[in-house]
C-alpha cells in the first residue's frame, strides 16, 4: 500500500478536501505559491498555462490552436480552455482537493466553471487573490527560469537555484519562457487588467475572495495562504 503523506494524514482529519482558486496577474507568484501548497497540503495543482505548454510541446490539436495566442501574450479562446478544464476536473485526483492556477481568466470561464462544478458536485472553498503592481511583475519575470522536466520555478536573484542554470530537483538545464520578455509581460498585464480583474469583483460579491500581498516573500505568502485555507 502506498505510504500516506503528512498532508494526506492531516487532511484525513478534515471534513473534506479543499478547492482553491488563485487569481493574480502574470508574475504575481501564483505558480510558486501553488507548488508550495501542493507540498504543504497535498492539493492537486491545475495550471492551464502548464497544460497548454504541454500541448504545444507535444504538438497536439489544442497545442497548434493555442500556440499563436500564447506567444503574443493573448488569451486562448474560452471554448478551448473550457473543454480542457471539463476533461481535467473529471480526473480522479481532483477528489483530493485542487488549486486552480490561471483559470478562470474571464467572466465566461468563471460561469463555465460554475456549471462544471455543479455537474461534478464540487465547490470552491476559497479564492485567493495575489495583488502586485506592474513594476514588481516586470522585475520578477525578467529573471524567471523554470525546469522543463519538473516545472520548478526559479529567479536569478529572488529564488536562485543552488547551481546557476540548473534545477535543484533533477539537474536539468533551466529555460526562460518566450512570453516572459518585457514587451509581452506588459501586454499580458494589460490583458489581466481588462479580462481577469472583473473576476475579483465577482468573487468578492460572493464573499469568497481573500486578497494577499503578492509582493512579499514566497515564504510569507505561503504562511498567510495556509491560514486562509485552514479557516
Ligand atoms: P500562464 O502560465 O498562466 O501565465 O499562461 C500562459 C499563457 O497561456 C497565457 O498568456 C495565455 O495565452 C494562455 N492561458 C493560460 N490559461 C488561460 C486561460 N484560462 N484562458 C485563456 N488563455 C490562457
């Protein structure tokens, strides 16, 4: 029998698994926080950006359709993302609780998520919004690198790997994302302001939103978010 992780043992004492949405501009620290919550709470990390990058890498039908939008820093059409999430949320691992990172990103996506959750008899417990300004985002993304094998995220100055240019977990050479160039980062931030920010009002009205300061250290953000999830 597989050994139980500390997180799953802790969760066993809770009433049920937690489902969380992370909202925030590109570079607000959603991905880093999500990976730390996976380790701390045993939640499943569902990143539409990661799923799309995987589809592009494998040259699937979805990848071919998404590629151009992503390279330009634009959003991929809602219908493609909604189909992707419909499939992903039905996988068995979602029963252990999940973190949605990068979805929903538009009001139609949020409405489609409501429908999907209803169909699957699931709920969202918390919506955490990581708040940051554009200068912080540009500064962070300019030095961002990730591991193409395990997805670990580093930053040249903020979260440096032990050996420059290589992943601490598996020694793979780190890569920079094409859409982390300053010009594209600014375009993505503007897309966020127009298309995703309205979701903050939507979840606030529902009483589910908690805003965290996304410019503090990853450790402090994790600590604060664990308190929010535990409530
Ligand atoms: P991310 O890694 O979340 O910043 O996503 C990278 C890129 O993937 C975005 O700039 C979009 O082009 C695309 N993308 C990811 N999630 C979504 C979504 N929920 N809706 C539309 N496009 C998305």
